[in-house]
């Protein structure tokens, strides 16, 4: 693979690998809670720490394919740096959601809502990249510089809760 191609995907690859490490952390936490809860007596269903960890892990796992798809589409079709930044923000939000779910369930709500906003941003970046491709293909108009400028300017706004 040449350096130019590698340079256009390296940030996306880093975010993807960090998400794999985060998934391993979630799995480790689930395994730890499983071993910890098996030694205790019967608990009321739905209230054990294992149930909370298991549910949080499942919820994070359900959104993971969507996250990877929009991360890579946004990075490849639109702009790598803002997509990678949004991906890092999503990983932080997902960690907040997971840890919040272990406490009171209301603590996980901000992470969930913030995560939805980041996924929407990545989706809109992907759509903008696709629209730009078709504008070039059919009309010869290239708005790539404008789209990259807008996404770079908007991506820091993801930090606002």
C-alpha cells in the first residue's frame, strides 16, 4: 500500500483499533462480573451488577456495526480528520454510557443521547461525500474543499453536550 493511501486511512484505522480495545474492556468487565456474581446467592433478576454489565455490553454491541460503517464511510467519502475526531468522541461517549449504565440507569442517558448525535454527524458526512461524488460525476462541480471546511468547523461543536 502506498504512503498516500495509507495516510488517508491511518486515523480511521487508529480509531477502529481503539474501539476494539474498548470492546475487549467491556468483555473483560462482563467476564469479571459473571465470575463475581456466580459466587453469590440468588439475586432478584434485573437488579444484579451482572445484569447491568450484560445489558450495557449488549447495547454497546448493537450500535457497534453502525458506528464502524458510518465512521469509515465518512472518513473515506468526506474527510478523514473530522471523522476520526468524531469517532474518538463516540468512543468516549460510549465509555460514559457503559460506566453510567453500571450505576443508576439515568446516568447513561446523556451518553446515549450524545452518541446518537455523533452517529448522525458521521452519517451526514457520509451523505455529503456521496452527494459530492455525484455532483462531480454528473455536473463536474466539486465541493470537496467546501465540505471538508464545513465538517472541520462543525466537528468541534460535538464537544458541546
